[in-house]
C-alpha cells in the first residue's frame, strides 16, 4: 500500500483490536491456571489452532523448499516451541502486567540480533535506545530489591527466543509466502510441543479445552488484525498504540485477578515501549527496511 493509500486512523483502530485480542489471550491463560502443565497447554493451543490453517493446506502440499529453508523452519520451530512453553509457564505465575511489560523486550532483542547476525548497523542513537530498554527491564525486575521468581526468569528467555523466532521469520519471508511461514510455524510448534506435553500429560476438562480454544481464536484474530494494521498505517503510527496493552493488562490484573498495582512495572514498560518506538521512528526517518518489529509481532 502506498503512503497515499494508507489510513492512519484505520491502522490505529486495527492495532487497538490487536491489543484487545492479545490481552484476551493473557487473561484466558491466567484463568486456565497451573493444573495443565505449560508445554501441554501450549501444545493444545496450537493443535486447536490448526483448524484455522485449513485454507492453507492445499498450498502447503505444493511447496518445494531447499534443505537450508527446511533447516531454518526447523530452528524457528524449536525457538518458538521453547518460547511458547516458557510464556505459558510465566503467565500462570506472575502478574499479567509483568508479563506484558517484559514481552516488550522482544523487539529490542531483535535489534541486537539483527546487528549480530544480519549485519544491521547499530548507530549510537539505537545503542542508547537499546540500553534504555534494558534499564526499563531492570526497573521492572529490581533484582536484590524484590524477589525475581521463576516466572520472571522464564519471561526473560521468552523474549529472547521470540526475538530469535522473529528474525528467522524475516529471513523466511524472503523465501516463502506469508501464509506458508505462518502455517509452518503452527505445524512445527505442534510437533515440537507434542513430546514435551506427553512427558507430563494431564487430561484436560471440557472447560479447559474451551479456554484453550478461546486462546487459539484470540491469538489468530490478533495476528490477522495486526496484519491489517500494518497495511493501513506505517509502524511509527501503530507502534505507540501497543502501550495501551500495558494499561489494559494492569487494569485487568487489578479488577479480575486482584493483582497489586506496581508503578515500577508501568515505568519500566513505558521506557521499553518508548525505546522501541524511537528505533522504529529512526528506521522510518532513514527510510530503510524495518528490522525492529511491532511489539505485537512477537506474540504467541
């Protein structure tokens, strides 16, 4: 879509819907609780979500990929499998606001990874923005001042692995269509999560399956509306809207789950989002191909 055809207000609208979809995902996983082990919950989310891939099955049968591309799909599937398992683990154990704020770090790790592995140049301003984001993470965690539990550690690795998954997705998008990239991720995650789920299988109730179907539906809808937002407006317009997810997460945690308000989480999350927005703005100013993704692009 050319700049003349873009509609910033429509882009903001779609990104607002995207945020609501992903907040619904976090709320449903929180409701699910810890009875179902994290790898099994993630496996059920993906296998139930395969129903949305039915339109792509025909095109998947016809694709011909070289060994390097298959290997890249495999590595991405492994990274995303571990990331999703850790995310489900963290979501059930720490406040929604903490999970949401720390998830904002994924685009920062993408920026670092692009410099290390894709030859992307890190100018001084981008280095400062990355350091500011990492400072935001320290404000959220406050090691030595508050207890940093397994859920927080899991979210650190979740963000790193999600960043790696996104980088590989960027590389795969130059070799395959977007539909194939999305479909292969779902299939590879389902396969990768199966043995992890089988290690400690707990038979889910119909209610738990309904919740996980809701997770799969909301996640799929979120990725679809995110795509519509990207088409309607540039990243510099839609990126700041993602901050509202933190506001909604805090509100949801307080009203529905009785979680305490932590101003340091809001402060740290704001700094991280501001850093991501600055990097995105600089990419737009320099008119180069964007590397740093929208925060919502690294969701489950």
